[in-house]
C-alpha cells in the first residue's frame, strides 16, 4: 500500500500550526461544513485551550 506509484513523502509537524492560524477564519470555514453548534463550540474551545506540561 505504501508503494502505490508515489515517490514523495511529506512529513509535517502540526504542533504550532493552530497557534499561528487565524481562528476566526478557520472557524468560518469549519462552520460551512459542520452545522452542529455544540461541535463548533467544542472545536473553538479546543483551539484556545492551553496545554499542561509536567502535572
């Protein structure tokens, strides 16, 4: 399956992507597909949540 004629492999690190991306624009795009307000709210909360390291 890995060698189905493809010769490129792309490795990306998404760790900082959502920190740098405009959340309002991203949520506008998401809301065009996702119609459930609870899911949209959950995605927004995930985007702005912090990370706990070592406890």
